[in-house]
C-alpha cells in the first residue's frame, strides 16, 4: 500500500540554500546518585524492608516499559535485598497494554530494556491475564497481573515523571504502576476511559484499593535529572505511597529537560519511540497534547513537527506519531500497526496514532514542512532539531535563533552555524 507522496508535492519549491544550524549545549540542574545500588539498599533498609518480609514469601517486583537509565541495577538490587531478607523474588512485567498486548511482546520489550532472568538473577514473568483484587468506592475494579497476584506481596518500582495524558497532581510513578501497569489491558482501558480530567483521581483510588488489600510490600520511586541520570531514589512504606508521590512530583517535574526556545517554526525530532516517552515524543517537551477537548499549552509551541525515525526499542509501536505533522516513509514502513493501534485505542487518544504527511526522505519532509508555512524567507525560519525528547542537552538551532540564545543562563555553548547536510539517501547527517 502506498502511503504519502514520493517526493515533495508539486508547487513546493526547494530552497536555493539549505538552512544553517548551530550546535547548542544546554545546561540543566544535575543532582545525581553516584552509587545507585548503594542508594537503593540504603532506602530499602531505611524503611526496614527486611522486617516487612516473611521468610519464604514470594515477592513480585514490578518492571515497566519505560527506558529508565538505571532500571537494571535498581531492580537487581531490589531482588538482592528481597533475597537477603529470605524472600523469594519474582520480576513481573507491569506495563498495561504495551508490547502489543501479548505475553511474548512484553517479554521482548523487557529484553530490550536489559531486564532478563540473567541480568536480574531471578525469574522474569510476563502475562496479560489479570485477577480482580477488589472494587473502589467510586466503582473502579482493581485489576492485577496474574503472576503478581499469585505472590504474597508486591514491591512496586517506577520512575516518577510528568504524565502524557494528565497534568496533575502527580504523574507516572508508583501509583500508576499499581493502578495501570499491573492492571494490564483492562486496567489501562479503565483508567484512560476516564479522560484527562479524571485519570489522576481514578489512578489514586485504584492504587489505594490495591494498597488496602495488604498485598503491597513497599514502593521504590526513581527521579531522574534532565540528563537521564538517577537523581534520587526513595523507598516508601505502602501506606505512605499516595501522599509521598504527590510530594515528590514537583521535584520530578522541575528536573525535566526543555527546548532552548519557547516558540519555533519547525521542530525536528530525529528519533521517536516508547523508550523516550510513552507517546514517542514527550508532550510536556513538545507542547502538543492532541487530546480532544483539551486545550494545547501556550508554550512551548512549534508550528510544524517532523518525526524522522522510529527507535528499535519501540518494536514498531509508533504511538504518538500523530503528534507530528510530517514524517518519512522509512518510519512508516517500520510501524507495527496492530501494536500501535492497540496502545492508542486503550489510551482513547486516537489522534495520536493518525499518520502525518509522509514523504519519501528526511530532506523532502523538511522542505515540505518549510513550504507549508508560507514563509517569505524560508532560510529565516526558527528551527530546532533534537535527537529525541528525552536527551536535550545537545540540540541544534537555526541561524536566526543563535543571537537570541546568547547570554542565556541555561546555554553552555553555541557552535558556529553550518549548512544542514544530507546523505545520498536524503537522510539528515
């Protein structure tokens, strides 16, 4: 099936000269944990984990789908501490409908993240089957992964970060792991059906229901800095998880990386994918939500967004591709539509899976995006290019933005502008 057009559409001219871009180094606050395993051990001992574990009891340790930098040493240390307390650890996939909504798909996703029986030194279980742990006062069902439910208790591990479907009073974290990740497809569907205005309340209610069963041993919250490094690890007793997470959220939000300018004509994202954000591109970074009935933020704002490539770790899941205006045939050809559509339908945000204008090459996509703006002088366009929406310490800006960034406190250095280069296949170099 042919999708998009083969070349730049008729009437869209090629600029006489390509835009000139300068490399920019951004500087963000950088608190970080130097010895991550030691920090995890200290936190688990601070909350007296050993005294909470009954010898011989089976403990489910949650593993999600996000690309968390230190997730392997963190989970492995949790496993070691459980075993040191004479518990029997089992690493359990807790990622809603991700991985195509199949046992094998979730196993492969964990493998991409480095989470295997060998790296964990413990068995790893994946299942899409759930059991019901109870009902909340608001009428929600507390679903739980079958493997986790068969264990004596659950130790929930997750990064706290602003969510891509609601904005307050907490984001993606330990509560979401309990209410959505462990809930698999039925749990994720139930939450997303509430809409952005009510998702947070539903997640908290379900998480509190799961905690109320006495099955939650503890939580481990991870906060990363803007460089994708572990800034802090926090052990949380089960009864304190909801309030503790709300308290940690402002710190996590303040750590988020950001674009160098608030307004641009074109934002080029070299690579999108689930390892960078649940929506492929973090909506909090690009300033575009595309949720029916939800107003878009005023800043940041890009008139056109171009998505060039899909990461290997996404395994074809291009959820969030609809956030872009232009893309390439190479990206579209890599899409696993079944996995993408399942993720999108469960989330209810169908606009995020709609295909952008698809061009044959990256060069064509850029020139088409510039042509669509109707600029009198395309070479004067405000363009920002980023490798992805997770790693923004080194980005590129077009020549008109160079002077604007001089003297800004978060800009460490600006290189000399150079013309954009393409290889013989039209890929940006």
